[in-house]
């Protein structure tokens, strides 16, 4: 026997009640009805955002707007914000108000937009500094380092990193160290003030002691040419010293008297001129060989090759010269 069910609804939509009829159980005097559950509505209400989430979204939107404003301001003063973010990611969190204050302060001291842009390129940390951090640096440079007010822009443009150095932890200790070894005119070597005594100065002193210079001679060399403190041991001192001893066969005394030797290019100046001297059978003192212009150097070579041996009092005399070359 097949069972047939007949559904009768009381309303088209939304259904509120459905009656089920069974023909087997149906009679003229009785009717059995079963109520079915109401179907849920297909439309779902979107829950409202909690207050904390709404606040976070508003805060994110505000920060995004501030970031765009900051990037536009940097572009307006000639700074490429894309390169800046790549080279110095902390700029993203820098406060725009602090950046504007720094720009206004530097402008009040006479720095141009091009100068400030270049300073930021060399030392982007300046954009994350406050004016209250920068003012003590200028005060130190003018009052303690002895820099003339008319030279302050030149000093900063040459070494922008000075602006982000701590006076107490770096600038003042370095000044005292340089003065203690006899470098009195620190205002002529201001780039050294941003260097660390422990990390940069001491290792270079120790290197020269290791290759045979007494401490007293090392100090003499540093006083004579303070820029030695800035040169790389591995990339400058070692290759040039090896060439000086092995290929040139010269004495340490010459380096003591002319430490500027390390400031000349090994490939473009030292080697070519030494080889020219060897070919001509001439041996110049280091200053004569390296400091003169190309024209003066060639002219001196010709004079030495076409003339008699110089006197000991002549600047062309060198005790290590190959006398057969004159």
C-alpha cells in the first residue's frame, strides 16, 4: 500500500504552520494534525562592529592619512620618499610635527633645501630627531670644539652624522681624546668627532704598533696626519704597507715623516709612479713622488735622468736612492 501525504499551509510567506494529513488515519469524525517547525528566514542580519574594532579602524585610517601627508611633505622639500623608506624604514613611524620642526630649525640656521636634502641622504636619522636633540650638538661644536659660526654649515654638510651623535657619549669623549694626544686644532678635523675612540681610534693605533712603529712614533704620525684615524686597516693600510715594504723596499722612517702616503691611491698613483721611477733608475722621496702633479712628476724625472747626481741638501735627494740611476 502506498502512503500519500498532503501538505496544507495557512499562509504563502513566511510559513507559520504546516498540517500533515494521513488518509489511513483520516475519518469524517476525527483528524490528526502534526505541526512542523517554522523554516528560518534566508536573510541574515549583519552584526554591528564592537566599539573597540571601530576605534581601531578609525585609528588606522588616521595613520594612513598622516603617512600620506608626511610623504607629500618630504617630496615638497626634495626628498625621494621611496628611496628614503628603503634606506631608512624607521621614517615610517617618525612624527610629521618633529620633521617639520627640524626642517624649520635647519632653515633658520641658513641651510638650503638642497643642502638639507643632501644631509638627509647621507644621514636619514636626522629626520627622526627632535630639535631638542640637535641644539646641544650645535652648542658643543661652537663652544667646545671651537668651530667658527661662519663655518658651521660647511662642517655639517661635510659630516652630517655629527647631528645625530650624543654630546655626552661620543662627541665630548672623542674631543678630549684627540686633545690628549696633541691634536689641538680639532676644529680643522671635525669629521673625527663622530668616530668612536674604542672602535675606531684604538685599533688603528694598535695596528701601527704591530707592524713595527713605537707608540711614540704612532702618536707623531697621528698628530701629523689625523685623517689616518679614518682609513680602513684591511682595505687601505695593509695593501699599501705591504707594497711599501715588499715592492718599494723603503724604510719605516719615511712613513713616520710622511704618513700622507696612505691617502694616495695605490693603483692610480703609488704603483704607476714607483714603476716610472724604477724604469728611470730614480728614487724620489715620498712627498716628491706622490704630491706633485703629473706634469711636475714627469718633468722631475727628465731633469734627474739628464743631469748629475743631486746634492744631499737638494729636495730630490733620497738616502735610499739607487745612485746608479743618476
